[in-house]
């Protein structure tokens, strides 16, 4: 054995504490190194097992005569009876008692004990099984058969009795008795496995017609897919392929909507094993067309594998399309107003090329009208109609159906709330392509009457101008300007039309009417177009008058600059200089227009640099303002901004120069002292 200190898990202790119960410090182990001899838990357990004392054993009793045997049996029976009397419903004691009597070869007493147990609880199947097994072990066949009859009569739903019953009869070679037992069992309509056991027995003895009749009875009792599959596989194993095919076809016909993907997959694989690939392909396609989409995922995988093995490129693509079709069906079913999903679905069908299927999808899509009468909900929806019409025109070339689509779309749109000019214009362009100009004009005229929009007027004018119908264009422009008199683009377009025809007086009249309108959306474009027209016509006096009239309405800086540039472009330098002087005088003294005045002076200086002399350039340079940085209070503190100080304003503020010099002196002093503090309040371009 290891030394005493080996059990501590460390080496010998150099210091020990006081004895238990004594006062003093707590024992501490100073040497924490491992002991030289270690002992494991396995060694401890092995040693404990070796040193364990032997248990008390009951001595074996040897019976030498019949009296001693009778005494032993009496005592043993009394023990069993006392136990049963105390625990009458514990059937395990009965079984032990019966097995002991069996061991004593007293079968009469053993049967009596089993019968007593059955009287206590006849529904306990283990008692019956033990009872029957005892009779079978000792070859009491009639007793066992009687017990089976009693058991299956009392407990017909316990399959174990039936299995053992038919097994015993078949083992004894009593096939008629086994068949009779099966028939009694089948009257109770058991599960599929019982029927299959009956079929297997008949098959073992070559009774195939009996086996088929059993299958026929089974599929009437169990009208499920698994029963049909077992029947078909039975025929296939017998290489009765026609019979197996007939079973599959009957299954699909009788199950109807209850047919599952498993049935179709098995049928297709059966045809594939028979090398009937076309039949298998037809079965797969039929299943995909008739099964619910959510139940066909596994079937698609099988179909894909089949096409990869036996199909060509088109077949594989067909499978992929079918799978994508299922995905889109789920999306549109979840949200019928998901128009993006409908677009993808339609595009898929158009790529496939099946016209009827494409039409079906379009009809289903346009049936989902937006729930609210708001244009933002209709924007995507209306393109379904447009794409439908374009498909019928370009892919199918069915003009009547295109007209029908456009008409139904126009009827559906709530024109009192909003409209879509694109639909009207596309409809009219379609009629033009069909060489029906009058119908196209009627469509655009109807559109103007029902839902007048600028884009419709523009499309109508463009159509008539391409046809060379100038009078019609003028009529449309008049209606356009009556409907939208504030639209400058319409006035300009009408004027451009007249200009292209050389009608200068008409153009001036149109411009005069336009600038006389009380409300215009972009008047600057209108005036610019009018002035440009007069300049192109070389009517410079008229253009100058227009500028003067425009300056009466607005003093905008761009108008002044444009006016001056106009005089400069025609060589009137002095008039251009006068315009700049007038502009400077008009903006002088306006504190809120310093930026505009600065822009005028910059443009003036650029003009003088090109067309002026030294004296005029110095004159303008003396007017250029100084750009300074200032601070002003705000709600959140102070903010910096840039201001323009003009020379005439600087003369009115003489202390500005002194203040700037003071800050410059302060900044230089701080820099000399090495401080990083800056104190810029005003930064100007005055010379030091």
C-alpha cells in the first residue's frame, strides 16, 4: 500500500498544526508539490472491491424423498397464495405462481392459476400470451388453439394475438386454419400491415389471385395512397407491368383531389423503370398542373432529376419555368395587389410563349383593381393594361383585342379624380399605326374633353404637325391656351409654330397676349423668348422697348445685365454703359440688395475690360465694394457673415478704418506673446 502521505495529494508536510480542539493557528500546507507516489480513483475502487466481505448466500436445499418434496411444495404454494391474497390485482405474482407450477410439471394447477389471473383482469394481454406460450411449449396444441379463440374473441383489437395465432397454424402446416384466422381478423378491418401479412402468406403458397383479391378488399377499407402504392408494387414485383399501371391509373382516378405527390412520383418512377420516359414526363406534367403548388416542391425536384437524366435542354427549361411559376403563384396569392409580382409572372409567361396562358395571367392581374381612388396606388396598376395592349399588338398582332383592352382601361380609370394621359396617347398612336387617323383624332379629342392634360395637347399638336395640318394645330393650340393660359411653354410653342411659318405679326400678337396674362408660371422664359424673337428679326428698337417694359415690372439684376449685354452685342457701347449706370443707381442705398449691386458692378467691370478705356475702367474700379466679415447675434449665439462695403458707404463710416487698425495691432501683439488666440472681427481689403 502507498505511504500515508500519498493520500494527501502532496508531499510530506513540514509543519503540523495543534491537535483538534486546541487553540492556535489553522493548519497550512507549505509544501504543495505532488507526492512521489500517486494513487488513482480506480485503484481505490479496485481495492474496495477486493476487500469487500462476501454476502450471505441462501444455502441450496436438496430434496431426497417424496415427503420432503410434498412439504416443500406445500410451503411454496402457501407463500404464493398468501402473496396473492394480499395483492390480488398484481398479475405478476399469478404469472410467477403459474410458471412455478409449470416447473413442477403440474399443468393442471398452472392452468388453474392462469385462469384465476384472467378472472381478475382478462384485458391484460401479457397473461394470455404467457398462458398460450406455456401450452405451446409443452405441445398442448388444442389447448393453445382454444386459448387463441378465446383471446381473439374477447380482445379482437390486439394484433399480437392474431399474429401468433396465424403463425402457430402456419407452423403446424394448417394453412386452411391460418387462412380462416386471417379471415376472422379481416372482418375487424385492421391496419394495412395485417392485410399485407395475409397477402404475404398467400404469396408464399402461390395463391396470387387470392392475394390480389385481398388487395382489392384492402383498398376499399383503407382508401389511402399507401395502400394503392403497395398494391402497385406487388404487381410490379411480379413483373405484371400492365396490371401495375392499371392500379396506378385507378388510384389517380378514385383518389381524385386526394392524390398526393407521392403517388405521382411513384407512378412516374414506375414508368421510368419500364423505360417509358414519355409516359413519365406526361405524368409529371399532369401532377404539376393539378396538385396544389405548396405540395409540389418535392415533385419538382424529382421532375428536374428526371429531365436531367432523360430530357433535353427544352425539357429542363420547362421544369425551371414551372418551378418559378409556383413561386409567383404564391406571391400573388399572398398579396394580389403586388403588381411587381404580376409583372414578373407575366414576363415569365411571355418568355415561354404560350399566348393563352399569358392572356390568362394578364386577365387575373388587371382584375385586382387598387382599393383606393388615389393616383399613387394606380401608377403601377395602369402599366399592366399598357403591357397587355402592347403584348396583343406586338406578339399576337390582334388589333381588335388591342382596341378592346384600351377601351376597357379607359372605362376603368376614374377620370373625375385623375387620369393617365399615357393611355390616351398610346391608344391614339396605335390607331395611327393602323392607318386610321380619324379614329386617332377622335381619341385625342375625347381625351381633351374628358381629362385635359398638357401632354395630351402636345401629343395632339405633334400628330397634326407631322401630318402638315397647320390649321388644326392652331385650333388645338387655341384650345390648349384656353385650358392652360398660365403655361408659358404653350405660348412659346405656339409662337414657334407661327415663326416657322414666317408669320411675324402673329408671333408678336401671341407674345403680347401672353405677357398680358395676369398669372404665368415662368414669365422670364416668355420675355426672353419674345426678346430673342425681336433680336432674330433684327428689330432692335422693339427689343429695347421690351427690355424697358420688362424693367417697369421687375428690377431684377439679370434683366439689367441682359439689357446691357444686348446693347453691347449690337455695338452700342455707350447705351450699355448707361444701362449699367441706371442699374447701379437703382440699387444704390438698398441694404438688402448689396449682393445684387455687387453683381452689377462685376458685370460692368467685365464689360469695361473688353469695351472700355482706362478712365472708364478706373471709374468702375472705384465703385467696386469691399467684402468684409462681420458677426451678428442669433438665437443660438453669434454667427459670421460677409458684407459688402461700398466706397460711398465707407466715407460715411470714418471710424471703420481705425477699428480695423486697432484689431490688427491687437492680433500682432498676441502673436508676439505666443498666444494662439485670434481676435478677427472685421477682415477687409483696405491697404495697411
